[in-house]
């Protein structure tokens, strides 16, 4: 058995002096709080990123072909994209592609009784992936776009329903401001609420055939195409691959580079930077506290150090005793920290008692992500870093003279 570990284990369970006992407890508490804060920070930031990415992608997909998106404004003339060479079919056959659907965006006024508001109509077809909106559907149903003729059903947000004072099943009138003005009666199929107030406020989903007729576009023409992928790995690389399939005739860009959404993803990057600051500070606090405890223990054990040094134990071995002892204390702190951190995350995951303002954070509750690999890295890294840095304060042992230490009281 390692002699340093054996001695460290023996003295770890001996009765300590009052000051040493207090410092050891404070060190364990420091380690526990550092571990719990780091785990909570990583989990919440990853939860924020995952939840917000899911919501943004739910609106615009992973990759857009035709970078108009929410940049289209009232009165803007847009040249349609026309798939005359079968490029879209080629993209659909790519192994990393889940689905491809066309879209058209057009601003219009929507009238309901005495209420009237300006909204952005997003025309989609039966290939559109509604799974995201099914999870956020609050009332009614998803519009049926598989009917033979043009569907007159629309999907609006809860915010829009409040502004227009309507509910699922009510009828609306869409007014397209052009020469001449065109009116189209529609019916509210369902009402959704994603929590992304900026987009919920303006986006109404309708049949793409309705907008094609109003804009006098052909059946295979669209403003752009939305590409949903099977996974989110390397969005930029897959966008480049799609561009090559079209011979760079169209521009395919990932959602992270669409101007309307880059501020959101930039904001998420800032949150990751904040987490790194928290991680570094927590590790630094733990190291400082543990170092202070080591120095106090060395002072209390000066006489023992002199005796075992006189008996032939090298300074390196004696340093190992205190490093091992602190390692055992750190393991205790890490275990307590995991109980506190994971326990707090579990309570939030189950009961969602921490709420948020969706207008500022895009979410109504604090999200939790179970990033187990990162939790393990935190625990292992904290143990290794703190243990290795413990060798620094133990260097004072090399300055202790055995003859003087034995007489030290």
C-alpha cells in the first residue's frame, strides 16, 4: 500500500483541533458549492440553447434555400424560385435530409369583426413538418393542407387571437393590399403558442396555394425552400453540399446565419462565455480554500512532519500525505456537490418552479438539460486540478527542519 496514502487515511479520521475542523468543513462546503454551481450553470445554459434552437428551427428549419425569410416586407417584390431542373428532388434524396418544403411569405391585413391587424402570412404545403407546432398547439387542430383544392384553414398564435379577439373555428378575412385589393375568407383551424413572442406576434400559417393565386405564381414556384435535417451536426457543411447540388444557382444558408436570427444565436454564445467565467471562478475559489486548509494542517502537524522526516520519510512522501488527505476531503465535497446540484436540477425538471418572462427570454420556465458527459468532466477535472495544485502549498514542508520541528509546540 502507498505509505503516503496509508498515513493520510489514518490521520483523516483522527480528532482535529477546532480551527482545523472548521477550516476542513468550510473547504468541503466550498467544493460542494463549486461543483453544484458548475453543474447547474452548464445544465441551464445547455437547456436554454437546446430549447431556443428547437423553437427557432421549428419556425424556419435547419437550412433555407432562398434567404428571404422574415426579411420580406409589405410591398416588397420578390422573384420566385422555380424548380425546373429537379434539384429539390435531388436534395430530398440526400441521406442527411429529413424533408424539404416550399414556402411563400407575404404581409397582409387580417380582419375579424371590428378588429384588424397586419400579420405575415407564411404559405406552406403538405410536406411541411408540423411536429413542432403540434407540441405547442393550444387550441383547435393543425390545418389540413392535403385537400384537393386550396385549403382555407389557417394557424394563428395565441397572441394574434387575443389581438383579434377570436378563437379556433372563427372566420377571418385576409386583405391583400395591392391593386386591386384582394379579399380572401379563411377559418382558424388552430391556435399555437411557442413562447417566441417576436415571431408569434406576426406569423400566420396558411396554404401556399392561396398565396400563389394571389401573387399569380405557378404551381412549382416559391419564395424559397426549407430543409429539415436528421441531425444538427455541421449545418454549414451541409448547406455547402446543398449549394453544390444546385450548381450554386440558389443560395442555401443555415439558420444560424440568417440575419433575422443571428442576434438570438449570438446571445446564446454570450451565455456560453458567461459559463466559462463561472467555471473558472468556482475552481479558483475551491483551490484557494483548499490551499488555506493545507497550510493550516501543515502548521498543526509540524511536529509530526519533523518526526517522520527524521525517521527517513522524504519530503516528497510527506507532501503526498497532505495531498492524499485533501483528495479524500475533495471526494467528500464532490459527492455532496453532486447531491445538491443534481437534486436542484431534478426538482426544477419535475416541478418547474423557476419561471421566466417569455418576452425577454423566449421561454416561460427555466429549462434543464441532462448533460451527463459534461457533469462527469466537471467532477473529474475539479478533482485533478485541485489535487495537483495542492502540491504548491505543501512546498513549505521542504523548509521545515526536523530538529526544530520536533521541539515545536
